[in-house]
C-alpha cells in the first residue's frame, strides 16, 4: 500500500468499517470496532483505514492478507 499523509479520525475509520463490514469476517469486524473505539494511536487508525480501503474490490487472496494484518494489529494491542 502506498504512503498517505492524511491522518484519519476515529469517525473516518468507523465509517470505512461500516461500509466494508459485510465483506469482513464477522468476528474480525467486531474486534476492529472495539479496537477503533479504544482510541488507538493515529498510526493504528491510519493502518486500519488503509487496510479497509477498497477491501470489497480486492481479490480473495488480498482480503486474506489484509485479514491477517488486521488480526495481527488486534493481537499486538
């Protein structure tokens, strides 16, 4: 993923999650909601936003890779 200089707010990330929720595994979507609500660092918010961006349009293999990355973020925190 490319570099982005925009800092995404909690609301931005929640909107992105709501939009992509139906394409995510249910348990992952719930865990992400809790992660976002816990007001993580800006870096975490930006990472989550970009992993969710266009999630519905990527290949199943890319979705699997993003799911792993998102799960790893959750486990770290």
